[in-house]
């Protein structure tokens, strides 16, 4: 059985400004986000914007060593496939589902399928995608009222948890039977979900009451809840690969707050661009990249000093980022530009924009 560190590090790791705002708001943005600017991607990088980042990648068991970037286009409900080594788009194939916050930071591979979610008509469902055929091969409906933001497999690879924001709960499901095993009450509008590396603890930001909560996944009992400033709206988060920190993006104050994963005490607070939405660590853990949905750059932070060291000028509406396993290339979905920014890690800059479908968002490197 594969552990979570293998999942993350080795195994599976042009819209208008109004369209970007609507997409982020539906997915996980602030309750009343301000509209991002309508300028579209590929501005000339500045001296401060040319440093890029690295992050994990994945290999489907039985596949060759070649890596493919799967870019999930929410608007056109299809998948653009990119040859990672050649840094070129190969084709776009229909999927029939809108995959939003799927990234290499999540545990989603059960040995056969990539597990994620969709919420057509705001009704949340889990979906299992066959990456070889690029097709939804299993659907678990009726999980509750959407939106959802993060489906995570537990270490047994048979159980998954997903935040059900519209019903203020986390649903724990058996992916084989499709049954809901448990409904875990949360605060108002749980807007994301992430686990500690061993899967023992789960963390969720409760956007509409300005809190972050921690749960013990062995019993799904509440361990602790901490308050954020009133109106700040914490709405996305990720646990660091070493399990020591939780990085939380706040929608209304444009900040990234670093919490201790043990007791949820605040370690640091850093300003970001407009509308920070998610983050990912480089393979070596030296940097963490924060995507800004309502800006034209992604923020690069030193993971130890918490200082911003660079800005990647990826274009309007940065979303998920993934990296090749050798750390040489990064790929970031750019929702507002209908493109994928290619980041050359040896040159430390954005070298090209690859055309994707409409509103690319979910992105994984397999």
C-alpha cells in the first residue's frame, strides 16, 4: 500500500475578469469578492518576477517514465494534455466534468483512478477518473449541497473525505461502495480540506465564521478551532510536506497565514497578491508558491523565513501548480488567460504560455 508521501512526491502529484471572479467565487472565493482586473496574461517579467519554483509530480503505475500534465478546463469540461518534457500541448479531450481544485498536493490515487469531485446544479458528487482513457469511470452522487473544494483519500485508499460547503460538513465516503460512512459537522462554509502527511489530522477553513478547525480522522472528533480576524475569510489551506505547518490563504485581506499544525498557533502572516487561493511546495521544500486568483502573478515565499523572494508573472487568474519530478519545469493553470504557464526552473522564469481549454483550473502532473 502506498503512503501519502509517495502520493505527493512520487506517485500522483480567454476568460474575462468577471468570469474569473465568478469561477473563484463558485469554487472557494470570498463571499463577495472584488472583481479582478481584466488584463490577460504574459506580461513581461520584471527583475523581481523571474524566480520560479519546483514541486512534486506523479507516475501512473505501469506507465512509462514520460510525464503528462493533465489540465482540467472547467468552462469547456475537457482535459488538455501536455507533454511535460517537450513543454508542448498534445491534445484536448472531452471529460464532461468540471474539475477545479485537483492538484498534486492532494492524495487522490487509489491505484486505479484519480479521485476528485464535481457539483453540477450545486449537487456535490465524487468522481473517479481513469487517467489512461481520460474518462469518468465512477460517480458517487448525492453527497450534499455544493460547492466542494477538496476530496482527499485517507491512507487506506478505500476511504475519502470531502468538504461539503453548502451543508457545513465533511462527508466521509467508502469509494468502493459509494456509501457515506459519516457526516462530520463543521463551522459555517468549510471551504477546503487537507490532511497531515500521515492522514491522522484533517484541517478545514470555515470561511463564513473566520475560523480554521482541526479534526482527528481516527474518530473525526474536533481537536481545536482558532479564530481569524473578523471578515478575513480564510478559504484555502495546505499542510506542509513535513507536517509541521498549515498555510492558510485569506480572501478578504490578501494574506497567507502560517499556522503550527500541532496547536494552530500563528507563526507568520505574509501579504500576497489579490485573491490568494492555494499554495504548493517545491520538491526540496525550500519555497512555497501562493497562487493569486485576482492578480497577474504568483507569490514565491522562502518556506523558512516566510519572506517573499520572487513573483512569477503567469497572467490573470493563477490557480493550481504542478512540477516535473526532476524539478526542472513547473506548470500553472491560468484561468483568466485560458492557458498554462510554463516555468523553466533552470532559468527561473516563465518561458511560455500553452493554450488550454476554457477556464483551466485543476492541474496534475502524472
